C-alpha cells in the first residue's frame, strides 16, 4: 500500500474534551503530528491574552488543530457514506480528495506564532503565509513527511490553505463561513472559557452538511442548527474575543514589543536580558527557522527578564503584562472623540508617555456578512436541489447580517482614576479627567 493510504496496525485515539476522541488511522497523519513544527503548537496558546481573563483558557493551537482534523474526518466520512461521487463532475464527494483535505485541516494553523495576532501587527508577519512556507519548505519535517506522499503533495496541501485548490469542497471544508476550523474553535473556546452560549449542535450540522458542485451547503431542514451556530459565533465575539480586559492586555503586549524593538534593534547588550531569539524580528531580517524557535514561553521568559531592565518604560510594561495589571478603558464615539487629545495631555502631565500608555481600539465584528467580497454566503439546499442563501430565509440571521456591533475604546493607566493620595500636584487635571467618565463611557 502506498504511503498516502498506509494505515496504522491499530487506530490511534487522542482523548479530547470537546470531541471525546480524535481518531487517527493513517500513518501520514500520525507522522505529521509528531513533527517538531506541529509539536511547537503545544506551546502557543489558542486565545493569547484571553487566558488572562478566562483562566481556564489555557488550551493550545495543538489541541485546536487536531480538533479541526477530527471534524474534517467526520465530514469526509459522512460525505463518502451519503454522497459518494458516481462519475466525474457530478458534484458529489470524490474520496480521492480525502488525504489532502485531512492534511490541510490538521496543518491549517501550523504557522501561528507566539501571541500570534499581536506579534503579527508589530513585525508584519502573516501566519497563513508562514503556514504555506512550513508546508512547502524542504527544510521542515512537515514537508519531508508530505513529500513521501508525492513530490507535489506539499504544494497541493498549501493551495488548500491559500484557497486556490481546484476542488472547492475541500477548500470550504477548511475555510468558509461555516467550516471545520470555526466550528472547532467556537466549541473549544466556549468549553475552556466556561461560557455556555458558544455551544451549538455540531452533530446536527454535520448531519445536514452536503457537497455540491461549487462547494458545501446545508439541507434546508437543518436551517435552525446553522442559525444556532451563527448566534453562538456572534455571542462569543461580543463576550469573549472582544472582552475589554483582553484587549487591554493586548495593548500592553503591543506597547511592550514596540518598546523592546526600539531598544534592542540598535545596540545589543550581551546579558540575559538581550532577546537573542527576537533580534532577527527587531531588525526585520528573519527566516523560517527564526520564526519556529519562538513560542509563548520564549516571549514570557524575556518579559520576566525585562522586569529588571534599566529602561523604565520597558520594565514597567513588562511588569504590567507578566503580573496582569491591565490598562483601564472607556468607550467613546464620534461625539466624544475630540476629547482624546486633551486626555492624552493629562496622562502625559501625570508622568506617563502617551505613546506607550494610551491607545484606541475598536471591536467591530461582522458575524454574518453575506456581502464581503472574500466571503461566500452560507447556502441551503431545497428539496428540488436549488440553493438559497441563509440570510434570505432566516429572519434571525437577517437581523444580524451586515450589522456592525462593537465599541471604540480609549485605553489609559488606571492610576489616573485613583492617583496616589500623597500626590496632589496634578489634582485639578485628575479631576478634569474623571469628570469625563461615567458608566464606562466618555462624556462631555
């Protein structure tokens, strides 16, 4: 038997809190899991700074990745059982696509880095591009495993991540408005954060999911299960992903890396506080191996060292991040945005550099935007085989389609709200600042 379909002597299972078991019966899948690049994902938190707010959210990119693989495996099993292709071009499931789909599902997040999204903003990295580089670079263990399937197999898997793979069913299984990736992270994040509204009926959705000529759709009698998923996603974004304290810790992390980049990109000191593994990124000259050496633990170790660094801003920001001392924030809108320059002045007068201790951030999310150019609508198949968009037949989804929900926030040191009782030099400024805050909002 060729390597692509070589089965283990006994099916291997991974115990999983969300799916109960993750089943692996192919050697290539187990070999990919055992690569150093995939094992690195154990050391990268799935939710970044959110674990500092929801203390159970310690789960990793590793657990999410194997979860996405398991959902994809179940989808493929259902498609092959209920919708097997009879002849080429009939729009049903061609099981020869199974291995590329399973490998893409497993590896879709392998390029995520330490504190992924914040790190990307500072250093201009792109986890999807790095995922494709890990898959296609001859220097990686993952590439060596994939090449054993066929010389062009790594490029096939990478093209699924890149959404250029010719079979749209495979692409949409991994990346669409309702895919294996989103379904796993919603359920896994809800489980680990302890919230209940992020859950939905996965089994029912998989039951009504089906392939068609241009991708994946859902049977009409499963509309309510799909609605439930959309509402769950909406709630998770509002209550977990855009939690104001999590956003505050991201601001501190952003400013901490920004300050470190300024300090260490010029002169290099030879001591334990010098972030040797970060220097290539500070200098804008890094390679794939440099990237793969980083994980959350590496960054946290540097942050601990920087708590004692002679630069006051760097040491203070490091302490705020490691010891979980978030910035305070308030909502503002177009009627109060003109207050921000004066508030920054007050903060600067109070001894805080506004470049590092203030920020603005918004949390607007489109839970179901049927009209984004890069987003394809969720389609339902009627009894006669015709398709309708979910938003056209669901009043519930239509009610939240294209609606921007979220807030704009201004972040600042919480010390401004409660200054030291022994310091009254700037008391008038403190009083002025506090007069503009009521019920978590800026007011005139």
